[in-house]
C-alpha cells in the first residue's frame, strides 16, 4: 500500500523540479533527526476529571496515523466525510488507551476490558460520574463501551452498531440508561453507483438570491443524495444495561436533546429536498418535541434550506433559530426570531426577540425578552438570574445583560469590542442544578458572579485570573491571578463557595500539569499529574516576548525563539523565519494589545515553525499582523499596505536586536497565513523565501466573502482583485514553497488555489515548488506526509535562506 502512496505522491505533483516541467521521482523523505524526534515525541495524555475531583481519566493517543490509515475508503457528501464501511466520520483522531487515577490515594490503574486495537472517542460521564461511555470504531462499525469506575473495567453494551455520521449523540438519561443513534441497514447494502446515469445533474434558481459560502464536499448528483439519505438515516435507541429499546422510527436525526426533567426530547430531523449549495446542517429540517418513546407531542417549526440566507455576517433568514431548553425549568423550549426581517441594516429598536413554550406544549409561544443587536445565547442561573449575550460580528461587538425571569427586566452588565483582550472580564463559572444542568453560579448571597478568564491578556502578557463580578456595581474584582513567570489558569472550579480550584500550570521550564488549589485555606497546591517533558531536546533554547512599532505607530509583538547556546556577539545575526496569521481590527488600540505569554511551555505541533530553532534559525512565531480599520474605512481596504508595514517592522526589530539577518529572512504561514505570505512576496522584496501551506490565493473563488470580509465580489471587485496574490503572480520572484493537501476540506481553500498559483508563477518564470500531499485535509495528519512536508520546508530554508547565495 505504501508503495502505491509513493507513486501517487509523485504523480500528484508532490515534488516539482525548479527549472523544468518534469517532476522529481522521489519517495517520502524525512527531515533531520532533531526535527523528526520532536514531531514523533509521545503526546501528553488528555485529562478528564470528575466534578468531585476524586478520579482522573487519562486518554492516550498515537502521535500521528499512517498515510495508509488516511487512505481508507471515504465518501464526501453534504459537507461530510464518512467511512462507507462503518457509518462513522473518517479522519478521526482516536484514543488508543485509557487509565484511571484516584486522586486521594494517588494510585493509577489501567482500564481493563478495552478492545484491541482501541480506536476510541466521544467520552461522556454519567450523571453520578461513576461511569464513562465511549465509542470504539472498527472496520465494520462503531461500538459503545462503558467504563465502570469501581471496577476500572470497560464493557461493550451495544448489539446494533452506532451511526455517528451526524455526530455521536450520546446522551445519558440516567446512571444506567444511555440514548444514541443506531444503524438500520448493513453498510454493504448501500446504493451502488450506476454505470450509466439516468440523466444529467441539473440545478436552477428562479429569481431568489442564494449567496453561498464556498463549502466543500457538497452533494453533486442524485446518486450523492441517495448515499446521504442511506448513511444519515438512523434509529434512535435507548440502552439500559445492555438492553436496547428502539425510540420512534428511523429518520435523519440532526440533533436530539433531553429536557432538563428528562421527560421530553427536542428532535431536529432533516428532510428533502437536499441542497447542492450548503452542508447537511443547512438542509430543510423540522424541530419537534416528542416523549421518550418517540411519540410526537408538538411540531415547533419547519425550517427551510439555509441556501437562501442573505449575505453579510449579521444578516440571517427571517425564520426561528437557536432552539434550546431552559436549564432552570423542567421542560421549557426557547428560540429566537429576527424583528428586522433578518437584515441588520433595517432601523428598528430591537433586532431579535426570544420566545418560550413550556410543557405540555399546548399553548402558544410567549415573548420573554428582546435584544438590541443579534441574539447569541443565554446562560440560565440558579436564582432568578440569566445572562443574555448579543452582538454584531461586523462591528466586532459583544454585550452581556442580566435578565430576571420573574420580572422580565433586562439590565446591561458589560459590553466590549471582542478584539479588546484587556477588557475581557472572563466567563461565568457554572455548577450543576437539580436537573443536572450547568447553570450560572452566584456567590456572596447571590450578589456576585465568579468569572474565569483562562487567558487574562494584560500589558504584562497573558496572566489568567479568577474574579468576582458585582452585579450591583458592575465591577470585576480579581481574587486570584497567575503569578508572573508562570502561565496558570483555572481548568475547573471544584467548589465555588470554598474556592477550591483545579488549575493547569506551566512555565518555560515547567511541563504543563494539573493542581488542586484552595484559595480559602491557602494550603500547598496538590499536584494531580506529573507529566514528563516530551521535548528534552528543546532545553536551553530561549523564548522572549518582543515588542516593536510599525511605521504608523501601531504596537506589535511576537514570540522570539533563539537556538541553544546562541551568543549574539559571537554568532552574529541568524537566518530567520517569521511565522504569522493576520487578524482584522476595528480599533488600533485593540490591535496594539499584548497577546500571548513568554512563560508558556514550548510545545510542538505538526505545523509549528519552532522546529527550525534547532537548526540554527531565529524564529519569530505569532508575529502580530493586524489589519486595522482606518479613516472610517474597513480593515481590508488597506490590506496589502498594512501587511507590508507589519513585515517591515518585524524585520527591523530583529535586525536592531542583532539576532536576525535582514538578507536571510523567510516568511511563512498556514491557511490565511499562507495567503499573507503570497501577498508579501507579490508586493515586497523583504524576504529571501516564503512557505505557504494550504492557502487561498484567488479571492474571486470566494465571491460572497472570506475571513472577516463580508462584502461580496460584486460590491468591491477591485478589493478582491488587489487582495488576490494570484493577480500579481508575475511579480512573485522570491522563491515560494507551496504545500497543500489534495483533500483540503476547509471552506474556501480549495486545492486548485495552489495548483493555479504554481502554474501562474511557473508561467511567469518565478522560482516555485509545489508539494501536493495525498489524502490530507486542511490540517495534516499522516505521519509520512508530515515528515515529508517538514523535510521540504527544511530543504527550502537551507537552500534559499541559510545558505542564500
């Protein structure tokens, strides 16, 4: 199988020669040992802790699956990628081992009874947290296992395979019973594609505006429709200690949620006609309430396809949305409707209203509150309190208000620009109520909220904090904050009254680990985990948060990594790699805020640029590339100009520090960072080379908006042209390495972007190399592919940057 993959790699254009149309006939390559050792280091286990902080479940995963695993059968329909042999999504990141640790005794136990091999996922604790359910995916189907905490043993409880095509849907009804979706037919009985179609595939539109996001993997033919219906149809099942009982009849379930009192289910089912323009979650659907036997109680709404949604980020269909249960009542549904016909430009005092309907669902809906902007959600509380969130994506605003369910009063608590990291008060801490639902918890006799900010951006960098927000004075008082020199955040509040916390702490030298902290007793923190350093070879490298200004006065920052043993006076300026991802801001002040922390432990992912600090490079990671709105215009109106200012500022800073060689600078990025890279090479001569992975380079391929740009191509055609590096491919003379997965699933970043940009640069005589990775999506996963991509990047940097002629 692997030999076939090698052949495909070459045929697909994985390695194209620099000066001819021929291709390099090479097999997979591996980068230098210092890079491959970092990539293949054993990952730190995942951690899941029960609410009483008595037990910890450790979940271990493989570093990366083989490309052969990625090459398993796959159907791509309705925005889904599924394995046709087992009714499950393809390309999952599976768990391959479980162990349990008792926090009080400090003993760790291997979970027994696990299937071999283990391909686990979808962990969920039961209400009493003495059992844990998980799915195990095999070549033939998906099974359901239960881990019993008392015996530390896993047992398979299903007879029929599960259907997880539209999500696992695992829901505990009580400590013994779990609800899920099961398959109705053997996968082998799926429709077979006819050699001769019955006719052409035809789409039409009869005068209705249908602006469509550039989704991938959509339905393309009547046969695709048959496949989607076959694989998405499931039977709802109630399993009590291994005894399965069907609920209702098979259908296409998009969502099933229990009412807090667990007497009803809100069911969303997908119906025909299926769309060729949007994904399954935008297909026509029905929202209904049923009892636990699947008997219809009331149809709440018939929702149309989302393909006729208006363009613009704050515009939406003039229909009900955001259906959910109230967490503080036995069985009350809520949902929202627009009051502006779905168009935010309409001048109305309130843009959305929220309605409710309670069991037995025989009455009519009642309006409970309105919002001045777009309703985003509501968190229900424990004492006549709810928190309403609303905002506008186009203006990057957010507001949280207090709602009193008894009186109907709504009072603003705080609002901010979402890009204002310093002004983020945190997220309200929740606890379980009598229904087992997470609700907002108040302290100090109901007068304050506990607010947890796990980032805590400040002028000193990120310093997470826990605060008390006074509901009367509307002020936030920080009661604990991460100590400078470390990065520690509250992972969970075990006891909000006694302020017993679970925290995760790390520093440049401390591996991330978990601790129990008592803010009242102020006793020594109790360590819960003791994970070793997976990257000992990085010991000795230095990390620093550097600050600098661009020419127009906007403050910028970045994380500077320097090699082990580097001495500026002795070694001089180094070849440098700058890695970044642009972000849009409506405020220059927000853009200038310091984000990130120099005190985080250096961790390595497959896409990290930090590998090259081990190869003698200076690396500036997370280099800020803000695109700021100026003079009443939108941020992107000066996109290229601002990119250039950002890059020049970073290069000048590294040069002034004496650590970066101006003549040996490379720039790189992934996705929108790749788009940035190609633009910088098209419009400047600042760099010796560029690396662009899985980017979009021709904005006319995303004509109804991209990233945070919600204007269409036809509204601002010149902007779309000027922001497309493809338009200036003839100007790209700096060596550019293009990497793309041939199965990219991300909205807008079609592989054709890299194919056509490569052809354009080659046609104009530029220096370019195109690596097309087989079976890879937007994020790369196959071990052989990632090792090869790292080799390609290392070779490129060595030739065109470090050893630049």
